[in-house]
């Protein structure tokens, strides 16, 4: 006989663990640290091991199951899993046409009110039928041919977001349908792990999710973090189905199922068009891939009146967006030389329309990437471009790794200056050893120096730098300050007025800050934040230039690699000379005595802020500078650790996320108030 207190404890642990799993996986709002969760988990595991009769099907310990399956058992769907008609017109007209069809089929006249629709995202994963009996997950099946799918219960149980027991529902049968997918960040993390282990990387989140679900070894499936969104219903017995689709989704959410927040209810064609536009704008910032959106007539009664044509409901349609992946030919590979001499292979593609623009180049971070993907010049490759992201080659169709023989090799000399190209010991990048002798490096160094976050020399862009370097007019950074109106105006397509503007900009840039100057020098490993930390710590340039590696290591966040890089930089006489010449040219800033220097009040010390949207008067850079000067940190994404989100016009998903997590949201005035608050 088990002590009733043990039974009670096991039940309490199950409930607590299920609650915390829901907070963590579905709501993204954990209430306890991971270690605490693990402790509870292990306690339950131990109880179940000692008393196997305590083990229940909904026990959180049942999520990972060790045994490898011999194959998948076919499952006949009680209610067939249908697909929906796809509207191929990717413009707003697609939405208008669907509404017109619905109205025609419902015999609605012009004066009848608009039809109400539930609008949601079309998740790019694979459809899944989850069968709950008396609230317990008993089976998960793929769509298959719509009539018969495969039993993948074991693998689906490893998905933390899918409740093993529904909250507050004891219906004999409730089949929930939805999409299993992989978030982009989880996909990238997986590929990073693959890379680190020298294993093949995956092509895209959808294929990876589909592959994981059909893994015969659930332990392998569990290695890929999958997610789920509920969007539909299968067989139902003993549950009163809500009168609207939106009502059903709300009911799902209340049962603990993940339902996407971007769902909404709209009226008529105008509402659909507005949703299509809004999601189109935020598509690239979503944490997962979608290939379109779905419109569904909201009322169940109207859905029933509309019925089906050739196994597709008349009441729903998928409205696509332009594809973010396309096939094209890899015509060749060129080498670009960066500021630090890094040679980067750039793929030259047969121009292809993808993600809304024509793409003819894609970066390949290094030559090994090609090898890993089994790509050769002349191959048909998959090109992906999502939003502002630089186009990339994600792989090729049916890559055969075994027989791969590369037909591209990195050059042994710099294609620009002919100096030797070398690979660092243990590194993967090839670098031109020409340093500032190499015109490509000189150009990049100048552009970096003139950049907005460095010396901010307006007008000194690509074209001008090309002319200055190629014409041998400016040989080094200090040379920039010797430029006069006459010399500049003599350049091709340069009006006297523009020449004067550049001279003025150069003059203006002379008054700067130590941090900007340091950042502008382009020392390897020294980004903007490190430059600021160095300036704050040392206060004066000479102190920094004379610092030993040990002294450099005392600076916040500076590790051995960074310290070494800074030390090496200032140990080179020609670098010191450049610095001296720049000072001689009149570059100046205020110096202090470093860490002990007077810093102003730092009301945002230890606070993390996220900026989103357009603020009425401050640019993003200005806001960032002000926050950092006040001791705060600016992060690119919202999490539980974010203290404030500063939102302006057209704030997107970051604002939604802040609201979801209950993070304080302020406008520009609110930010200014924070900055003035002398805490
Ligand atoms: S509803 C009867 N809603 O797209 C309606 N499907 O052909 C059944 N999908 O196989 C589907 N997101 O895998 C629906 N919000 C969504 C969806 C969605 C993705 C997939 C699903 C289905 C295919 C439709």
C-alpha cells in the first residue's frame, strides 16, 4: 500500500510541473528558475520509479520516451483532415475575391451587412491531429493523405508546448488540429549546435520540423525544439462547440493549448485587406515562418451553410505572400575584401525574384559553408531572403554529400592587392596580409572611420572613398583632413558646393569623443560598446595606448582576445603614427582621468530597454546614446528581463511581446522622464 501522502505529493507535483511547463512553453513567462523546475521534476521521477503505480499518462515525466519505434502505425482519421483552397493572387485582391465568393454563395445583396471573418496566420509547418479523451492526450497523428495519417504520439509528447492534459475539460473526445512548427531562433540554435559538432546543417525550419516529427527515435525528435499552434477541430464528442471560430480558439487557449496572438476578427473585405497588409509588414519580424494568412468565416452556422467543394471548405481560404525561398543557379563566386582584410566569398546568382526583390548576390560566410552545403558552381541552389536579412544560400536540391568534390577554392593571394592571403591558425577565415597597403582595406577603414557611429563625416560615402583611394589622392586616415575644396571639386561629378560640404563635415568631425575616435580606428575586436568602456576606464588616449595587457584586462567585459588585439594595435608604430597625425590634424575630445572621472547621474544603471517604432523627435541612435549615457543597456529583443519598452509610431511585434509579458511600455516623453529621474 502506498502512503496516501505519497500519492497526494505525486499529484501535487504533476499539477505544479504542468502549470510551470505551461507558463514556460506556452506563455513564455516562467515563474520559477529552471533549476527549481528540475528539482520538482526529479522528485516526481523518483516517486514514480519507487511506485510505478503512481505513473499517469499525463505525468510530465512521460514527455521523453526512450524506446525506438520500428515504424509508424497508420491512423484513420475519424473526421478527414482537409486542406484549404489557396488564393494565388498575392495582392489585396485575393482577399476581396474571397469575400465576394462567400457573399455570392450566401446569396447576400449589396445592402446586407459585411460577413464576419476570423483571420489568422498560415503557419509553415505540418498539420497534426491531437486526440484528447477525457482531457488526456491519447494520440497524435500526421495528416497523411487526409484520410489516413501516421501515429507520431511518442514524438509529439516531447513537445513541451503541447499539454498532456487539457485544463478544465473532460469531454469523451476532443480532437484539436493545428500546426507543429519550429521557431527561427530554435532552428538557428540547432544549426549552431550542428556546426559545433561538425554535422550537417538543416535547410529550413519546416523541413526540420517535419523530419523531427517523423523520427523513429523520440530521443532524436526531442533534440529539435518544436512548437505548436492550435487552429481547428476534428472529432468531438461531449463538448459543446462554440458558435464562432474565434470563440473556439479562445476556448483552446483556456484549455492550455498554444494559440497564436495574431489572430483577429474582422468585418468584410476591408477587414481582410487590412489584416493582409498588417501581417505582410510584420511577417519578417515574426519569430517563425508563415507562408500566408488564412481567412475563415467566423460563424459556425454560416460555415455549415457554405459547406465544401471537392474536399475543400468554401468558408476558408489561404492567402499567400510572395515566397521567401526560390531556386536559382549559382553562376560563380567572387571574393570581397573587408576592413580587417577578411576575404569573403560572395555568390553570384542568376537573378531571381525572392522575398519581394530581385536578388543576384548572396554572402557565403566562408568557403566551408559551401562545402557543408555540398554546393558547387553551376548548381541549382535554394536562395532565401526574408525581410532586411541579407540573401543567403540555404542549400541545394537533393545534396549528395558523399560524392561532393568542390569546384571552388579560396585564392592564396588577395584579389585586390596581390598580397598573400592567410588563414589564421585554427581559424576559418582567410585574410589579406596587405594591411593598409591593400586598397580594399584602406577603403573599408575610411568608410568605418567616417561612419555615423564613429567620426560621423557626412558625405564621405562609398563612391567618394573609391575615387579618393583609386586616384591615390588619400593614402591614409589623416590624409582625409588634408583635403581641400579645390582637390575635391576636381573629382569627377563633384560640384563645388558638395566639395565645400565635405570639407565642412571633416572640420566638424574634429570635435569628437574618445569613444568615437577609438571605435573609428577600427581596432579588431573593438566595437562600439568596448570603445565606450575603454574610454570610460582610461579617460585619456595616452593612458590607453600605454596600457599593458594586464591593465587592459581590468576593463569591464574585456577578455584576453580583446586585450591582446588592442595591445597589438598600439604596438605597431604605423598605427601610433596614424593616431598622432590625426591629433596633429586637430582631432580633439575631452579627456578625464578614467574610471574615477566624474560621470553624470546614471538613473538607468542596470536597466535594459528595447526601442521599437519611430519616436516623434529622437532618432534611434540618439535615443540609444541617451540611454547608454544614463547607464542603461539597449537590447534588440523583448524578454522577461526587459525593464522598459520605448515604443513610437508603427511599433510592431516587440510591443505585442511587451504587452504579453507585462513589460512596462513608455513613449518618448516617458523615456525623457526616466532619464531626468535622478535615482
Ligand atoms: S485550417 C479545413 N488554419 O495549411 C481547414 N490550416 O491546406 C483546415 N495551416 O494542412 C486547415 N496554418 O497544415 C488552417 N491557421 C491555419 C493554418 C493551416 C497552417 C496549414 C495546414 C493545412 C494547410 C491548409
